C-alpha cells in the first residue's frame, strides 16, 4: 500500500491542476495510518500518478481512463476518497470557466459523505456544493450546504450575504434580512466598512413584501450610510416612479417626490426638469414650474432652447397672470368659507420659496377645514415648508400626522430626508 498526504490532496483540489505528492510505499502503511494519511494499493497509486499528469496536460481522455481505474479498484474509504478527489479534479478541469459546474455535484456529495474527507475540507466542499444548488434554484439544499460550511469553520467573504440571499429566495425574507442586519452590526463592531450591497439587497427583498415600515427603515439606513445624490435619486425613483406605486400614484403625490428630488439636488437631467415643471403647471403650481425651469437653466441641466421647457414656461406665465399676485390670492383665502383657497396660496408660496407664508397659509387651511380638503396632503406640504424654513422638528411633527396610504409613505420619505446627516454628495465614493 502507498500513502498520500492529505494536505497535498486538499491543495490539488483547490488548485485543480497540480498533482498529488507521493510519500512512502507499502512499507510505511502503519506509520501513515497512524499519522492519518491515505493508504492505497500500488495499482491505484500508479493510476493516480498518471491521472494527475494527464489532467495537468489537459489530456482528459487519458485522465478519464486512469480515474476510472481508481474508481473501479477502490475498496476502502481511503481509496474511495482518492477516486472521488481525482474525479472532482478531472471534472473541474473539464468544466473550466465556461462549463456547467453542476457536474461537480456528484463528486462533491461523495466527498462530503466520505468519513476520510478531512474535517478542514468538508466546509469547502459543502460551500461549493451549496453554490451549485443555489444556481439550480434548489434553495433549501443550498441553505443547508452553507450552514454546514459555516459549522465546519469555512469562511468566505460573502458567506453571510449568500446565506441571507438563500433564505430570501426560499421565502424567508424576514430571516434573510435579519442575517444581513447581523452582518452589518458585526462589520461595524469590527471597524470594517459595511458593503453597500448589504443594504441594497435587503431593500430590494423588502420591497416585494407588504412591510413598508421595514422597507423605509432600511432605505433610511442605506441613505444615511451612503448619502449621495445618485442614491437619493434611486430611492425616490424606485419608490414612486416604478413598480406598483407608479401605477397608483396621483399627480399631486408625484410632484411631492419631484420636490424631494429637488431638495436633495438629485434631479438627473433635462427630462426630469421638464416633467417636473409640466406636472407643476398641471397641478396649478405655475410659480413652482417657473422656478424649476430657472433652476434647471442655472445648473446647466436644462438648456434654454428646450422646446418643451419653453412651452411649459409659457403655460406657467399665462396661469400666473390669471391667479394674480400673492396679496390678491391671500385676500381671497382669508375671505373664503373653507381652507381650499388658503391651501392654494400655500402651494404658491411654497413654489416661490416663501416658506413663512406657506406655513401661515397651510395652517389657515387646516383651521378653516372643508369637505374637499386633503389634510394629509396639506400636512405633507406643511412639513416641506418647515424644512425650507429650517425648522426640522416642526417638519417631522407635520409629516408624522400623515400615516396611511401612499401619501403616508411619501411623508415618511420626506421625514427620512429631514434627519439626513448633511447634504448628499454628488457621487458615490
């Protein structure tokens, strides 16, 4: 019998191209057994040597012949382990970078089950097998593999995220997100940077559930940890301009998201400035439309020659002429029986940046009331006005009054901005 070094065997499985180191021949059987080495028959040793050389030379036909000899002649766990190891090495080399790794599942299963497989390598094989199961969408099997890898002491840079992803794909979103939260806490405790992907994956998973509170909490944590204009733009757009919310959001709700894009300096380009200004005209906020177009021109994100912007600007100018001055509008609001006129004046003042007057008018609207008055909308706008005035506490109190429906979620997103740690940076990094 001949013995093989387990360390060398492990190394060849990792590298995939090297050959096994041979130790003493049959005379050393008892010594190697005592040290925990592999003991195999001489014919299998010869076949293994030939197989290793053939694999290294990419002569897979010759390698197959010799691996088959080992498999056919294996009578002990040691010899079966040798056969399984060479089968894995051969199949891994045949697969290469572009093949289907699913063919490795059988050899990996055999190695994991073999009592001669070193405990230090069981975790690695379990991890490899779990990856194959995950790619095949066999999520329960993948989860069991990752958990076994962890129990065996195997570590990988994205292990915790992979386990979390597998739980989420299995339908256990809460469990997966909890694992991500643990990973973030561990990274912070170790003084390590927290990967932005952890936040993003949790948010994407939660957006597919009815748990809007958890989605908002994770969105807040992500934006605070990675406080950039592109991230604010993504968060706002995904929230209200895509998916289910985009199908049910009203024009008046949508404009409040455009206002948040503007507040965070996250408006991305010409199309968004034009859409925002046009929406402002449609919702009787002509003063705001003019301010948005002027801002777009000043920042260079909107060209003065833009025909759509010029058309919208003309419509806004006409609308403003009909409305009259702020003083005229305010007089009508004070004389009105309900708060509708005052709400309109508040919107006018908000659009021109006159936060103090907006706050005054919104409060008047709420005090006058009225059957057609949308109090949630007014409180949202009151919170925005307070933020314009620099009164964060009052802004948050106003947003807190809005608790239901899509409007409640919009107010919550504005409240996230109210507590943001400084102005967003122009870009990540």
